[in-house]
C-alpha cells in the first residue's frame, strides 16, 4: 500500500471534532477567592472554525531553493511531502515564580530512502497548575504520556512500515489517536499526582496533515502563507465562557482577577473532553504554541511581529520570552515556534482533502 494511501486511512474523515465526555470541575489556584460566576454550560460547544486575526505582518520569509542543473532537475522525482520543519522552543521561570511548572516535548523526524516516510513532528507543551500540588509533575507526566502513546501508535508503525501491510482497514485516524492519548494522560496524571492538574496543547504533523489536541488555556496559533493568523484553540477558562455569552468583554477578561480559573484541565479524573482539530496545510505556514505566561502578557499583534521579524525560529522564541519578562514575567513562559515548509496539497477528493484547508 503506498504511503499516501496509508496516510489517507490514518488521517480518517474526521475534522474539528470534540472527543470524550466532559467533567466540568473547576480548577483554581490555592489562594483563589470565591467569586460570583455563572456555572459552565451543560454542553460545551465544539470549537469554532479558526478566525483570521487582522495582523499587518509580511509574508513568510522566502526560502531560496538550491541551484541544480536542468539535467539533474529533469531526472529527479518530485518530492511527495516536501522539505523538513524548522523549530525552536524555550521555557522560562519568569520574574515572579520560584520554579518552572511548564513542560515541553519536541520530536521531529524525516527519512529519505526507498521506504521514504512523510515528515513527522510532535510538539507538546503543558502548564502545571500554579498553587496546586505537584504542578510540575503533572505537566511532565502529561507530556511524557502523550508522547509515548503517539510514538507507539503513530510514529513507530510509520517508521517500520507495519501499517503499510494489507489489513482489515481498522487503522485509527490521527484525530482519534491524539484524543485517546490526551485522555490517557488525564488518567495517568490523576493516578500519579492526585489533586494536581495541567493544561495540555499538542500539535501532531504527519506529511501535510496537522492535528491539534487541546485542554486548558494554553494556545496554538497558525499563520498561513498569506500572513493571516488563526487561533486554533479555545481557552477553557471561566472568563472565556463569560466572553462567549456576552457578559464580559475581551478587554475586561484580560485583566480579570480570576482569569486563570479553568473549568477543564488534565488530571481532573473521570471523563475528559478533548478539543481536537485537523487541518490540511496547502503551503508554507508557521505554528506557535504557548502558555498563558506569554499570550496573557504580550498582545497577539506583538507576538507575530516578533516571530516574523526574527532571523530564526529559536531567536523568535528567545525574543518572545524577553517580551513577556519585560511585561512583568508574572508566570512561567513557554513557547514552541515551528516553520512548516513546502507542503504539497493532497489529491482532490481524497480523505485528507476533506479536512479544513489553510493555504
């Protein structure tokens, strides 16, 4: 079975789905003061389609192709999935906290041989709940658990070609696999560190497919080749619910004293709703994952001005942390920046083509 055919089966037809059963339990800092907030809605709405943010940012930096002779170009087959990803990451304790309770996991792999597999990238960050017991352990366990599940059920089968063999067609989709991995992380955190909690935001890249798994108030943004910025995640906070129902403005939510209270987090135990979003990337793009220690202090416009002006993705991460610290550094600060280059669109009418597209 060709790799492209396997990818379509693995990807599955699902897109923008919410998987799991929600347990709407408030997770608040230890010093939280009760406030009069309406209870969360009985049914959590599915995440909205990503909305482009009107930011005046230039197109992606051009990547000059290597010079090759016409004879070499004519004899070389066209790449199926294109060039590799460039990434950078950073985590910083900030200026107020005594320790860093954030966690990061990054894994990128490519293979070029007679059994070439698509580019693979797994990017995970978690923000241990400040004021809760062993928040730094909860974030570490969550990252490691999701990573282990994805490596076992996606990367290793892809590497060894096991799922390329003829079978019964029961290969799970990437959305299902990532959702199950996050749910398993919820059980592991609850069992290993009762009373703790963490946010968890994951980005899985297989070929030109991007799948986001999300719980909490860390964020994932995508900037497409045209410069439009899309927020791919929804904050699972009480103030965001108030904004959604029109009882609070975004400006008031940004400075609300209880803006860090979450109604959904990994480690609550029981059923957990995982927001999962699948996208097909038709061209170059930039991905930013960050905790609220960054986006809560640095406006989106400034975030992307820094990313687009930086000479490298690692330099962008370092400058983002510097901006958050300059704004007060009131929380731990974590960011992952990824450049996704030269993605080739799937064939029209394929299963992958049925997901959301960002050109």
